[in-house]
C-alpha cells in the first residue's frame, strides 16, 4: 500500500547525464518512476534507481519516432496511475556548418526528438494533468536557446523552440493547477559532447563544466517550486543568462561560433582520453 501512495514521475533521456539525475532527484523525493531512453544503459539506470526504494519502469524506445512515443505512452497508461511530474529531457545535438558539413537526415532526426517528441508527449501529459487538476511539467531547453548558435544552427533553434513552447504552455495552463518549468543548462559534464562529435571544441574541452547532479537538483527544485524557468548550473551560466538580454545578437553569435568550431580546443588530443 505504501508503494501505491507514491506519486509518479515520467522522465525522458534518463539513462545518463541530466536525465538520470532528474530521475534520481525524483526517486529521492519519494516518486516512483517511468524512465525512457534509446540506450541499453537504461537498464543499469533502472537498477540504481530501484536501490533508492522507487518502483521503476524502464522503456527503451526511440522517441525520435511516432512509434517510440506511442510505446512510451502505452507503457505509462499500463502503469495505471496519474503522472504528477513529466520531465521532457531527451535531446541530441548536430554540430557543424549547416551548408557544408552537417547531414539533413541528422538534423531532421534532431527536430523529431528535440521538438516533435516534446510536443507529442506534452500534449498527452498536459491533458491528463488538467483532467486531474494538478501536475508539473519540466522541459529541458538550453542556454543555447537564448542566442544564435552558428555551427549548431538547428540544435540552437530547437532549444529556442522548447523555451518558447514552455513559456506559452505555462501561460495557457496558469489556472489549471498545472505548472510548466523550462530549464536552461549551460555546458554540463555529460555524454552530450561525445555523442555530438564535439570533443575537439572549446566548449567541450575548455569551458568550466557543470555537474549533471547539480543541474538536475536546481531544475527539480525549480520544478517543485512552480518556477517559470531556471538557468541551471554555476554562477557563470546564471550570469550568461542574465547578460544575454543586453548583448547584441551578432556578439552572441560570434562567441558561440568560436566555442563550437571544430579544432578550436587548445589541446584537441585531450578529447581522445
């Protein structure tokens, strides 16, 4: 009976990094979990989270596809309990010059995961939360969502979409008992840069990285407090989020280009360690 009384959280991109630590935050605060990712590491993550006393349902699914989202929704419906926290965190990056380096199929997959799956799962979750009269939605944007992002043009645009979508949905739901929070992480010590092929860039090698557990804690605290958005990470991330309001777009674009250019790291050999 004690297990049945626990609230339920659904978290995507939860096999590693920020998503795993969001799930850990939820488990430590008394939630049972549905966690999703398209990686075999999800099984290990589930075992670690069960050790915290949570009931955990892992769903390995490709959320960049309609079928993967429907697989996750079906698993959540079978769980038979209302979702009280929905953390839409899954995302990927595609670095490089849009015209000469990146592949269209990769960028379309990014759009499907970073944008389409977020909309699809938010539509499903928000409707059920409104019917229940309560719920909290967390959408992972990025500090990149508040600036032009040359050499990551589609990624930055996807995160700007996530930020705008979260703010708009929050306003629509303001009288429903459902809150929406956007989290804007800065550079974080996760698998993101390796998976995106950015290991030889300044942002991967030289930027001061935030720890994913601290980003997740700040994000979850903001979510539970019903805040609109949080630039999660160290002081420099929070300062960047504030100062970006006053910087010209051309300056922000050039700063991002220099940080994201392949080979820009002073010692690219470090990236191979």
